[in-house]
């Protein structure tokens, strides 16, 4: 049996996905119990019916995706005080890169949004920083090599 992928989520991310799931279930139910366009009994299909079928298909696909995520979701928890000197999921990290300080939070891939300062634990930077401590230096090679020096680690409660 193939093991399902685990999705790491913050409490806010889990709440958001549960709300989206409930909203889409209500939307699908309303769409199906509402007036369904008729299929024409000729060689042509009713475009409204095709659009309806496509909408329901998209809703079902998203609901299936959300069910899988919610079934395998792991909540990101703040580590015990004795382990907060190490970078884990949920840590907000300040790093020095080329003399500049950059700060971001390491989250699961579903919540990653670099423009909001949230990077994925699966990204090259996130993956390389996990398990590091203040003062550690990490060289990350993407198209070019970049040296990251960990300056600060913080967890919000």
C-alpha cells in the first residue's frame, strides 16, 4: 500500500481549509438540487448543460483534494522550550544573506507564500534550514550559490 503524503498546516491554515471544504460542499449541494439544465435530444448538446457538468466536475475534484489533505493533515505545533533553539516547521527565522537580513516563517507547502514571508519546508531554502541553529551557515545552490547565516529563531505561541 502506498503511504499518503502528509500535509503540514498551521492552525489558521487548517481552519481555512475546513471552511473552504464546508463552503464547497454547500455550493455543490445547492448546484445539484437547483435547476439542472436539460440535455437536448438532438445531435447537439446544450451548452448550459455542459457548463453545469464542468462546474460540478471542478467542485468534486476540489472537494476530493481537500478531503485528502484534511485526512492526512498534521498540525504544526510549537516545539518544547528545550528545542526552540533549532529551526523546525513554524519557526520564524532571520538569516543574513549578502549582508542583508531576511526574515521568513517556515510552513508546509500548502501555506507557502514567499511574498508574505512564508516559505515551504520543501523548498531548497526551507529544507536546508530545518534542524539548524543560530550561528549555523548553510550554502544553498540553486542557479547560484548563496550563503545563509542563521541570526535568529522565534516561535509564536
